[in-house]
């Protein structure tokens, strides 16, 4: 099992940790989007996508109604 909340994503541009900002389902994959929360990085350039197979995604199973975000 993979729990996306136990994974840290660090930006190669600004060297800070990125924040989970989005979620989408694509066929047999759950896709999590991470972005920097600063004025240094352009999200279009430094955005990170992590694809997790649905059958291994512990976080999505625990909270199937979650749709990503949470910043307001």
C-alpha cells in the first residue's frame, strides 16, 4: 500500500517542500499534484504529478470523497 501523506516532495528549483494541491482520477491511476507555495517558482514549470495505482492507494481508500485542494 502507498499512502501519499507519507511522501515528501521537494522542488528541484527552490529546494523547498511542495504542498499537495490537487487530485484527479485517471483510469486505473490516482494522480496527486504538488506545487510550491512561494513567489519563487512558477507552478506551470515546477508542478509535480505523482501517479499511484488505484489498487495500492491507501489514502484514496481511506477518504474516497476527497477531491483535492483544501486551500479555501
